[in-house]
C-alpha cells in the first residue's frame, strides 16, 4: 500500500530532520487550518521545533517566496500535490542544497515523475477518493498516527477539516474519514448521530433552517407563515409539539424523523420523477458535533464551526480560528463571534443587492449574474451565489455562475444545489477550469462548488456553454 509506505517514509524523514530547520506550509481554509493545528500539536508532542506559515495558494508567483535554501525539510499540507511540477522546476534552478519535501495532501497529484527528495503522501496514490474519503487534515492525522498510534486526540481536527471540505456531501462521512471518526468518538471528542440536513441546527430557529434549505424549491420558499403551518399540521397529524421557534437540536429523534419524512413527501411533489430517489440523501444525514462545546452555540456543530472559521479566514484572519482551535476561550473566542456576525451581515447585505440590483441571465444549461466592482467581496461571492437559490428568479434546476469584477480581472464562482449534482451528471469544476484556461486564468474546486480567476470576461460565458 503506497499510502502507508509513504507515510512511514515521511515519518522517517521527519525524525531524521528533528534537529534541523523545518518549515511547514498549510492552506488557509478550514481544512488547511485544522491541518496546521494537527501538525503544530504533533511537533509539540515530538518536541520538534518547526516554523509554520499559511499559504493561500501555491502558484508560479508564490513559489518564489518559499525559502527552499534556508530549510532542511519543508512540509506542505492540504496543498502541493497538484503543484509538484512547479516545485520540481523551482528546485532544478537552485544551485545550493536541496531540502527534503513532504506533501500531505488530498488533491489530485500532477502527472509527473516525482524526484526522490519529494514524498507525496496522498490517498489518490491508493485509488482512495481524496474528494470524499479523506481531507488534508485527515492525511496530517494519519501522519501523526504513524508517528505514534496513541495520538488519537488529534482526530477531532481531521473530522472538522473533512466537514469543512464538505466531504459529508452525501449525508455522512465515509471511507478513511469514518475510521478517523471512530478514533474521535472513542475518545469522547465528537458525537455523531442521524439528523436532518438543515443548516443552523444550534443557532437558528427551526423555521429559519427550513427557510434556508435550497436543495429543493417548494412552496415554503421565503414564506414564514407557510412554514409555521407546515409544522403545525405535522403536530396535529402526529400528535407532536414541535416548536417552530426552537432550534433543530431541540427536537427529539422521533420528531426529526417525522418532520424529515413529511418534508420528503412535500419535496417529492416538486422534483422530476428521476430525481426523487436522491431526495433522502439531501434531507437525512449525520450530524457531527464537538462534545465539549456548549449546545446552542456556533461552535457545537462542525458545519457551523466551519462557518465561524470561514468568517475569519475568508477575510484574511487566520490567527483567530487558530487560537480558538488551540483552546482560547477569551479574546479570540469573542473575536470569532464578532467576525461571525459581520460575516452574516455581509452575506445578507450581498444577497439583498443581488435581489434588488442584479439581473439573473438564463442560458439553456445554466444561469449567471455579474457583480459590479466593490459591491461584493471576491472571497464571499461563491457563498452568495449558493445563497442566491433563495431568490425566486433563480432557477433551482440549473447551476449558477457569479462574475465579480476585481481590480485586475474577475472572480468567477459556480454553485449548484446538491440534489441537482446527484441527479444530473454535472461537473462545474471541469467547466470552470476549461473556460478559465481559455481566458488565460485558472480555476478548480468541487463538482458542485468551485471558483476561478480570469483576467478578462471576453468569451468566458461562451466557453462555459461548451462544457456545462
Ligand atoms: Mn482540503
């Protein structure tokens, strides 16, 4: 098993360099930040001094900022596999000493001969799906566990990373993620249980959670009184007492089960026949929670915790989530709450702007809208595109692309409802990658959510039409 072999090899290299200069780069999203927390704690446990840095992306420009000559070992986590060519090219031109490089990643590896000084630890090497079965933090966790099988206290971060990377897309974590989850559950760090897939389980009233469900468009869309009626009818029919103002986490398992199946019945009336069989996967799914966090806070449910991290990291603040994950409950804890509230305000303001001022343009296979410069920040435009499915004019059976003008080009984001991505063979990452390359830009991501930068609009939409 190549994954295991590379893990062992990587640990050997780490031990050999334990007294040398070590530099660790991690990505900046939830998965990247949890990767960092795992590696920091690992180095502490092993009594190894290492320097840590965040890296937004590894590209032709940023590679030049990496001080390859000053270190004996450089570790890349949650990035690097796709850029092995770039690293190779860079090292070829270095005349001084060449460092060892360990890559702990789950993105697809570039097709290239890998030189001996680079160890690429990646699930794809074993045909394990790095999009669904393990994330970057998961690979870091396996690395830590290879150092010492007793380091299972780090498993919880790997699960947060997996949820941050939406690896539970189909309702629950699978594959290696499930194995890692077992470690975290056994230690009492995480609880996992069957639940409904509404957002805001601990922080929103139930009627709001139902309101924001956008994988299926029903008559409940933007209609509080219909949602209240829907819940009251369920209460009468089943002799229950579900309170619309309480949160999903207040419901018993039985109440959730009945609410879920009634909701499924309703959704059935609104989806094409061939889509119906995918409905359970978007309505029912496991919840993952930090057992030590207070209920009804944004830190209990891992999905909501990940939103808290995004509320900081998307705005360039990586320190706050890092400190909170490291256990801060004072300064950074309240800073995170402040940032979360700002983030929410930003999102609703941006959504209102789309509703009021932006035209949704329909093509045969998708829809798109353009955002004027300065109206929505580039790093949240993808989230806003996803939320736009709550707007009546947006066709929920088609993907949506958002183009936001920046100072030096455009940020493009694509989203589609989960149900659509299950039922139809849609690969937005492939489409956005193709079209952005045609424009001299670059992009990628998931099949259902991705982004790109392009220097100019030109025929970008036409190129997209060839691929979506
Ligand atoms: Mn990742």
